C-alpha cells in the first residue's frame, strides 16, 4: 500500500493492531514522498483493514490540514485531512 507522506515524520504503522513494516520511496519535489506499507497479513476479499499511523507533522506539511474541534460536526475532536491522496 502506498500513501503520500509529504514532510511528515512517521514513527509506527499498525494494521488491525499488528505492527506493519513501512519505508519511504524516492522524494519528489512537488509530489511528496511515497510511504510504502507492507501489510502484516494476507488481506482477503471483503476483509476490513484499519491502518493507524503514528506521525508528526510540521508547518512545512502543506498536504495536511486540520479542523479545530469547533469546525467539526461533533465539536469534540480535531479532524485531520489530506490533499494529496
């Protein structure tokens, strides 16, 4: 699985609670850096996979944007979204 990881630092990736191997591909000046995740198990058709990524962003992380809790429908938690899917 490959995701865009422009200007973020990734510490850990889990899939359905299991540690997953991950690495970065070649950095592109305007596209970002591919985050390549190897699933820790064979994914079956119709099976759900919950991917959790522990990361840190910075002001340079232009692909990531946050809603404050007040900007969300539940008004309790912040919301992170990406422009570079």
